C-alpha cells in the first residue's frame, strides 16, 4: 500500500545522453510505498515524470535504512538420492552478520541491522542440527554485506555436498513435524550433531549424545543422508530416547 502526492510541481529536467543533453518538462511526484510487493524495501520515492509522455525519467528513494535482509534456500532431493534437485527454503538456519547470529524463519528469511560493511557467514547449522561432513570441509558461504542490502544465501553443488543439504533440510522438516504433533515435547530442541559421508556403507545410526551418522555411497547403496525416510527414521530413534527420558528419566531400551 502507499500514496502519491496530489500536488505535483513542474520542473525542467536535463537528461544527459551520450553526446548531448535533452531538456524535459517534468512533474515532480512523491510516491510513498509502505508494503511493496515481493519483499522489496519500503520507500519514499521522488519521481520526475515527463509531462508529455508520462514516462518516469528519474526516480530516487529517499529512505536510507541500515537493515540487511536475505533469504536462505538450497537444492535438495525430496525423497531419495536418485530424485532431481529442487529448490526449497532453508528454515532454522544460523546466519552470522557482523559477529551477531540470527536464525532464518519458516520461509528462510533473515534480517539484521548494521551501520557499516560487515561479513556474512552461513553454515548448514541451526538451533536443531549441525551438519558435519566427514570426508571434507563443512559447507560454508561467506560474503560482504552493506546497510540496505538484500542478499541470497543459496546452497548448491558449488558450496556444499548433496548429503549435507538433504540432511539439513529433512532434519528440520521432521523436527517441525514432531513439534507440531506434541508442542510439549522439547527434548529434541538442541543442536544435534549430524555426520554425513561417513566412510562406511548401507547404514545409518542414531548415536545418543553423539547425534546421527549417515554412511557414504557404496556397496550397492546410495548415500543414506540422501534418503528422506532414513533421516526421519534415525531422528525417530532420538525422539524415542528423549521422550522416554523426559517422561521416565531414562531412554527407550528397545532398539
């Protein structure tokens, strides 16, 4: 929503072209936008509109803010390792801007106020899981941001392994699903360690306080972190253990 000034002023605006200057009779109009579409910045725009053609020749946003905003998304597989990759929002992900940590919402969005250029870093880590790659460096995105920037944190093959992305995405899916089923169950609300690409094959584990471990591709099996139901299964072992601990003081003994 917004409003347009109802008393435009008339000016002559010089427009510099490659080898000459044109002079246009223009109206100066103020346009205020409070809730622009597509998540863009709100603004108070001073616009100069050609009095004859109605074309906007120049526009200036007089709102100068200090907020960095962004969105975290990534390429993941919805069911198994042979599926095509699709882009999805990465909820519950930590993003650090200028040394201050924020967390993405259910749409993958985040924001933070800064007053000068700052470093943004992101990993596949959040309040409910920390993905650790056994066979190499953990996924990492880093960039410089400035006040007013709108940035995309996008996870793909250039900065992460598919097992890292799939495990992070599906652990957060199953966490939110279990939490929705029983809002009083909070025992899984901690940063669970999650190892992917472990150098064994055809299995995965829940390891108590050590979290989850998913095996690499091999032996006729795909990477187990890239199978959504395997991620949900291992997380389910954690739910059993923590729920029994919460209610009875010790974990479920039937594996």
